[in-house]
């Protein structure tokens, strides 16, 4: 291998090492961000509930500052306009029951909880669909537009795989609907269904492993560059 070719390969290895080191640093920064996010969410889910954000506050609602915040709202459920979203939980496969709650100022989509497939028909859980005023406390969740992995929502066929607030509101003819939804807490419903309080608050944290992997590859690239530089001309 000529000196020119060695120099070119060594330079490429050095450039690769710089890029890999940058990726490692980025993963460490992501790790710090993830830890701050987890701490913030932990604080929100254990705080006292606040009033659900109304129309004047909707533009300011964001995942960064409001996701998993405990909120409360009072209104009347529109059980005739519920939407079932396919779900897999610790209780098995079934559906999330998304029901509009009409408050004096706006409509709030509430994930009242989980029902198994055998309770798909609302008539099998009529006891939990009582009329009258109801107060809901739970966690604010941001909308899930588009659908799930490899599965798109189909409003026409009434098949839902994600909790897309705007699409559900349009399909059910809901006016002045909040751009977020609420996961109801574990307060029991009459008859036992839906089962609330099943929100999974879990954030994968593999950033340190990723960072160490990038730094190890960086070290290999540096070693490769060093070996190329020490090879004698042939």
C-alpha cells in the first residue's frame, strides 16, 4: 500500500472517529435530558390535580411542559359517542374506551379505561355508563395522530389504533374539543368497567449503553488510523 493510500485511509478513519465521538457525546446529552424529563414527569404525576386547560390555554399546551400532568374536569359524559381504541395492557388485549365529557366551556375526550374484547358492546357494561354530572381526574396526554406502528386509523370503518384526538372529534361530531385527552385514574366505575388507572409511565434509558458503543467504535477507528500510519511503504 502506498503512502498516499495509507494517508487517505488514515484520514477517513480519523474523520469516522470524530463522527463517532460526536455521537457518543450526543447520547450523553440525551441521557441528561431523559433524566430531567423523568424527574419532571414524576413531579407532575404526584402533584395535586389542577383544572383541565380551557380554550384560552390550548395553544400553550405541549408534551414537554404538560404531558402526564394531573388534571380534573367536571361535566356530562356522552356515552352515545364513545370510541373504542385497540389496546394491549397488563389485563390482556381489548380496548380503551374514549368518551367525550361535555364541560360548560369545551368538550374533553376522556380515556375512561380498559375493557376486554368481551365487553366491546356498551350494553355489557351499562352500569358504568351512568348519566349525570361526573368529575374526572387523571393524566393529561398529548394526541396520538396517524395510528399505531404499521396500522393506520380508519375512521370510516370505525377502526382505531391510536388516540388521535382531532380525528376522533371529527368522526364523532364533537365541537370545541380540547386538543389533548385525559387518562382517567383508578377511581372504580360501576360494574367494574372500564378499568382506569392503567397509564404506563415508562421511559427507556439506554443512552449510556449507546454512548459507550459509539466511544468504543471511535477507539477502534483511532487504532485503525494509527496502524495505517505505522505501516511501512512496500
